[in-house]
C-alpha cells in the first residue's frame, strides 16, 4: 500500500466513528490495497489434444479459441482423416477447421469433392471391437447384433428404445439412434459442416457431450480391429473357415487372407470356383473393408443360403491389402508395385504372388478377382465401375448390368454399367497380375457411402457387400461364368505344364523362386 493510500485510509477510519459506512469503506480499501480481494483469473481451458490411434492422422495445428481449433492431416493422404480428440469443451459448439493444403502427392486434396460430406463421430474407444458393432430391429422388435460370431441368444440386445450395449455411455446412447428407431450404431454424423473451397478448408461443428471423442471422414476399419476380429474368428473354429498367414510387412504386421469354403466340397478342386475380393489397395479407403465385412457376415451365417453360396465356391477375403499403409494412414504404398524390382520389391508383393502361385499349383482355379476402392463424397454414387480391362469389356458390362440392377432394387444408387473412367491393362496391380497369368476376370469398383444424395450407414455398406457377393456367385453359375471357368481350366492346364518344365530345366525348388519367377512368370 502506498503512502497516499495509507493516509486516505487513516483519514476515513478517523471519521468512521460518526459513520459505520465509512468504516466499511476503509476496511475494503485496505484489503484491496493488500490484494486480498483481487480474484484469481479463471484457469485457462486446456488445449484440445490428440490421442494417437492406429490409422488415424489428425493433429492440432493451432488453438484459436477454446472452441475453435485448426487441425491438419499429418500423413500423405488426400482422402482420409480421423482423430481421437481429448480435453474437448463440452456442452458448447466446437469448430474444427481442417486444412488440406499440400497433402496428397500425385492426387492433391481438394475439399470441393467434400461438398455434402457429413463426417462421423463417436464417444466409444475406437480400439474396441464393440465400437464397430451395430444393431437392427427384427420383426419381433428385438435388437439384433451385426457381429457374425455371436450366435443364439447372444445376438439379441433387448427390445428397449436402444439396444443393450457397452460402446456408448447410456446417457448418450439415444443420440446414436436412427430417425425411424430401427437402427443403432456407435457412430453418428457430426452436427454441421462447412466447405471453404477458396482456401481448401473443411470445417466440422459439433457440440460434444464428453471431453473425449473421435471424428472421422467415414467409419474407420483399422488393422487393430481386424486383428481382434480374426483372433475371435480363429477361436470360434468354424468348419471351412481359415485364416491363411502369408508373411509380414516391413512394419512387422501380418498379411492374412480369410478363406471360406464348403467343409465338404462337392467334386474336385478343378470343379470349384474361386473368387477373391480385396480391399485397401489404397490403404486410406476403408469402405471396401466394410463391404467385405458384409460378405463375411453372410458367409459365416448358419443358413441354407450360406450353405448354397459355399457349395462349389472358395471365397478368398482380403480386408486390408496394405496393413502398414492402413496403420500409418498412408494413401498408396503398393498400388503399382507388382513388377520385378529384385531387392527393391516390397515383401508384400512377394507374399501375395507366392500365395496365389501356390494356390494355382495346388490345382485350384481363380475365377474372379474384385478390387474395392472408395471415393470421397460427391464424385460418384454408391457404386460405380471405374476401370475395365481390355478384352473383358462385354463380360464386365454384362455382369455390371445385372449387379447394378439388383443394387438399385435394394435402394442403392449406381453409375452406368458400361461407362467407366478408363480402359486398359492393370498389369502392375495384384488383380491385373492374376488376370495376366491365370485368366482371372478382374473387376474394380468404387464404393461411396458418403454420397450426399444417398448416404449409407455401416449396415447398408455391409448390405452392399453381401449383394455383390450374391451376384458374383450367380455369375459363376451362369452360362458366361461356366464358359469362363472352362477357359480358365484349359489355360491353367497349360500353365502348370509350363511351370513344371521351367522348374525342372532350371533345377529350381519351388521354395526358392525369385521375384522374376513369382511376379513376371506367376510361377
């Protein structure tokens, strides 16, 4: 307290015997001067933070205000963002401004393709399996789980307004219910978005009810989730269901193919059709993985329809072709890498080509290879065919016409069956290599569950996959499919003879094949 302040306070106190009010003023002045009544400034809100997760790539660039943060994509991916956010303000609108400048490499990010995009969010832990389990009501009003490994009463989750579940806190569960009350998922669309094409910025606005939440362009399908699912699948020990181990990635992650066939196949291996469906050649495109999950849901069911689909068929399901790319949120590592580079050839390329060469050598055919991708938002409808291999135009057109018609009947929107983006030969991609060596029919599709005119829930994406699998089985049984199978058998008979003659001439043990023999020759 300064001398002038002390003198002023003393004068007031001397006169205070005549005025109690003056005494109160003096006391207050004294306390204020000493700092006793100066309130501490409110603590600053902690900045929004990122929780590292497998396959996620958002980072906070700058916290502008407590409710506005600038975020950016930390990986080379122009078509994917996801992040688990912590220390979020709750009960007030929060804006996340996502800048995509400089991302994407050969395919620069352009948020103009995101007009109409509605990202999703969850309060569930994205490392848990139940974060990816949805429920639908059956005719009896029961909630039925999407988990194909739940059987009997375990599939049912009550008849209440929302299912019994453990992913979302009960207080928030009703927010994740569909408008018609017939579908529930741990993921819901964010409250609002804004696209600023002039500065290549995408804004998400959400009032969070919990301080930790995950936001993503579309529902993730991570390597962590796949490993948990495959562990449960193997523990279930289902007849005719196998997880084939092909090798490992540079990052030490497993390369795996799910093989589903009839436990008692009718006939010989040569009479069996084999269909390969793969996703995540572009590792940041998870919609294909969810379509494959729908295929598995159908193939693993215990029903007459499933038994018919597995009779005379072997289904090879490859949910994540590029595990390292998926885990690191890298758009493209393997797409055009299926050519011989000797010591530079990625181990994944050698593992996949060895697997299929051995599969063919064992007497199997490989009738169809389907490569699933996904676009970002407004470029295509729910399914379209982007590329057709020269020489298979009419076969592909015919399949597309039938398949697309069935999808439209089911409420999906499709592109034109005979108007791809391009024609050519994908000789440096996996499904192109298979077509070159083994006469396999190669098909490619773009899935778009984010299409603004017809957005799809995870259940609807899985349903799309199930319908596609049914159409593939129908084609194999059709006159066109039967004729193609005959041509494949003729080709493979010659191929195996050539392979054996080559290995004999070179005195090469099949275990010692080099990259040229695996990739270029298909041996």
